[in-house]
C-alpha cells in the first residue's frame, strides 16, 4: 500500500517560515514527479510546486515564486516545501502528491494519482 505522509504544518505570523515534508512509503517515486498542492476553505485545490525526479525541472506557481522552494531527497523518498515570507493568503491545507505516470512535473491535479492526507498551514496577520 502506497502512503504519503506530510508533516511540518502549523501556525505562524506573517513573514514567518515553515518547512513541510512528505515521506512516501510502499513504492519509490525516484523516477516520477512529486508535487505540492493546497486548498483553502471554499476554494478548489491549486498547484503550488512540483519537482522532476532529477531536479532538472521544477515548476512553481506564480503566487509563491521567490518565496517557496521545492526539493526532494530520492534516497529518503521524500519531498520538501520550504515556505518563507508567508502571507495570510497562504493559509490552506497543503497536500503532497506523487505520480506513477509522469516524469514532467505538471500543474494539474489529474496528473497525480497518489495523495497525502494534508497538513494545515495557518498564517496570521
């Protein structure tokens, strides 16, 4: 059974930082894309960042570019999201995603077939 487990969420003030981790088990994703999405109350799940297996290609949403960095450790089957200069509009449940089909780090929900349970990030002003 494949599972993705996120950790590192919490509550911070505007301008603060958090580092999310997502550990995969049950299979390796060293040859596949992994990504982070987020979903705020009443809104659709939206793309945040994605990472190709080798790291040659990364994709970052415009809304977080320059503030968030995605990275991965293939030896640990883990992907990270470093979030700096957090804003209240970053408040959401953050989900880790992995694809068994794609190498290119896409931005669409449908490109990922494994999902974590989500971790809450709350940024207060």
